C-alpha cells in the first residue's frame, strides 16, 4: 500500500480518476444528446454504432449502440470474446424516450433486458483500450488472442469487432457505424464506406472478421484488374518508402486470382504496423476478409529477403483459404464466436499448411526467393514432422502440437507432385484449391474434414485414402514417400540444412532435416553451438557466422554436448539433382515453379 503513495505513482492515479470523471460526464451528455437530437435512421438497418475517442493517451473510447424496432420480449447484449476480458469502464441503458433501463441479468460482459414499449434501446459504454505492447486476453496462445483485441495509441489505433457489443437476436442484420475522430486522423478498412467516416456492415460476423485502422499513417493505392488495393502503414521510420509493400501485395493477389479464378472481395486493404525500437506482444500476421493485418517485428526490413514478404503472401492467401469469414473457404467446425474452436478444428492443417505452401511457391514464381529456398522450407517441415508424434488432423491446445500444422506444406507439396504425375501434368493442387473454393467459398456452413480428400480424389482421378490415413490422419514415417516422389516426379532429392535459434544466450540447433549432410557429420537437434573455425565464440558472433554461410560452403563448428566439445564439419546443400533426369521430370519441375 505504501508504494502506491510514492510520487511517481500518484500522477498516474490522478489521471485515471480525472479520466473517469470526464467519462461519466461525457456518457451522460451523449445520452441526453441521443434523446434530444432527431436522428434519421437508415431504413435498411435496425442497429447503429457511434465510435468516438475520449482520450487517446489514456486509451479511452466511447461507443453508443442503438437498436430500433426490437420484436423480442427480451434482448441480450454481450461482447463476443470473454477470453479478452472486455469489460467496460461503465455502461448505461436507455429506452427510446430517454428513460433508464435496468438489466434483468448481468455479468462483466453480458446484459439481458426486457424490451421497452418504445421497442428501442440505446446503450452507451466506454472502454480502456490497451497499448499494442501490452498483453491482452487469456488462453494457450496469447499472441493470437492479442490479434483479436483493439489497441489505441496516442496518434493511431487498431479497432477490432471484439470491442463492439452485439445482440444474438440481431446477428444477421445489417447496421451502420459512424466514427468520430480527430480532424487529422483517417481510416483504412475493407468495410463499405457510404459517407465520410460512415460504414455499412452486412452483419456482425463481417465486423468481427475485419479491422479498422484509424489515426495518422501513410497510404498508397494500387490495384489488380478491377480490384482496388490500399496499403496503410503505421511506422516511425522517417521517409519510409511503402511502395514495395504495395508491389508485393499486388503480385500476391494477381497470383491467387489466377489460381482460384477470381477474388472473393471487391476491395483489399493491407494494414502494416512496423515501429522501430519497440517490441510488440502481438507480432506476425492475421488474415482478414478483404485484406490482411501485419504487425511486424521492428527488425524486419522492406524487401524480398524480409520475412514480411512471405507474411504478406501468407495472410492475403487466407482471404481465399482461411476460416470461412466473409467469403473465404472455411472448415465447418470453426465457430467465429468461439475462437478456441480454431485450435480444436481438425482441418487447420489444410488452412495453415496449404497457405504456407502457396506462400512459398508463389514467392519462387515471383522471383522473391529461389528454388533452393523453397526446398529448404520443405526440408524444415520434414524435420518438424519427424520430431512430432501427433497427426496433422488432430486439434490441440498444446502450442507445439498446434504449430506443427503449419508444416503441412509438406503434405501440399507431395499432393501437388503426385497429382501432376497422375495426370501427366494436366492438373495440379491448383485445381484442388479452385474446386474447393467454387464448392465451399462464400458459404457460412463450411466444408467437412472429408471434403478435402473427396476433392483431391475427384481432381486426380485416383484414391488418396491410404495417403491421408498414413500422413494426415496417422503419423507414419514420411521420408521414403518424399524420396520416391521427388526423385521420380521432378528429379531431385531434398537434403536441407540445419536451422538455429538463440535461447538463453546460447545458439541451439533448432531443426535438422533427416537427409541433411549435417546429420551425416554427426550434428543432432538440440546441440549447442559454441564456436566456429576451431575457436570458442560468443553467441552473437556464432549466429552471425551461421547466417553468413551460403549453399555450397563448408560449415566448421564447435558443438557442446554434455561435458564434451566436438568439432563438426559439413558442406551446406539443400537438394541434389538427378544427373540424368527424365524429360517428363524436367517439364513438371519447370511447370511447378512457373517456367523457371
């Protein structure tokens, strides 16, 4: 208790108290205003939101929600994700005549009311939104839950549907959102703008699936065919050229339109938040209908070699192959209002693994990375598969098990080669994705786990049941399958090189592809690399050395294993080419990578 009275804490407390007092006055004023002002309702909607900022420095916002023409005897208002601990600082309910309403049942995130005779309820509430670097929500994957949260900084904000109260009775109704922002702030979102800072939303699912970027940020515009594209970048880097982000986005959408035969959305908006010198709780990407949201590590530069480049391709692909939100393919088991179902869904290997595959494959076709980079990614997934004991088609809250589903690019790669082989290169995995999209895209029900196998069988004209039983529903040794398929179909053998990561100030062997020359030399997963070229080095210099090595060069490292130091030497190679490949193998390989 004594520490709370120290001078460095006291001003913060006073600011919160003053903000709360201001909030009460503003909420009272908003209610009085809503009663005395003649608001013309939009005839096609029964619900209206007004979002306004009270104090960006404190993260304080106010949301007014009006529902008119209520037919139910009772109506319940709630926040969509209890895991996010979205509890308003204050909340008030009024009928259409301005009379106060008392909920008949209430919790921190849900309120049930009897419908008044006016058939109108007005809700006013305020939220204290966190800063981007603050953790948000609970669960096995805090960073994923963080991607569902809204954030408000002093000069920009990221608003998600999770901040908006809703009623299940009106789930399918369209509505209007008005944003009241500082004069020098702007908005970037794929929602349909019908007037300045006013947007129409088809139903609450659409709002929950999208984001709204507000504030001061740089924007660049482009397009693919008749699809307009907007890229909005929040960054503190002076004179940052954001055009390369647009070029990467355009190239990704162009590739995916060709694969699927069209786009599910009329407009794409990419929001990128990349703040130099700051670390974020939520980093990575999140695919959204009509675009993607990227919150990048500050160390990520702009350019084809940046991880952000693959991330753009990955998240935009999710607007076709995602969770079924707003037009994309989606598994039947996923419930947008129960995000934990994402982890339990048996088809996430298809959602994430196949997206990884196309992210990697199109990067080669577009010249952003090489065929060698592609095979190394497949080799890493192979190593991931070998170290895991859980089938891909298994839902799990265990982070290590769940993240293995991203390694299902290995399954996509094998299916692609086998389909090309069976059909004399007339058909490919692209035809599977297109058929799935045509059958299940833009449908709220989604596809069942068995639909993936059924579509593969239909496209290939063969029965892949045994393949799925062994490597998707089961977990058999996959190495012999990879060796046989890659050698026979495209004339190569994948070897791969080790990957490393820093852990507690030490460099550790993270992934080790089974056929890597490093394995033959005696390197093991989990080994600690303590030096190179015969000398002990610190972790930073060791990691710099390992990253500098190129394919074909010799790696000479010192490895600590138990109480022993061993010197291991091997040549880096990612794949070996068959010295005498068939003409058919050359043609399929060329076709796979778009004519390389």
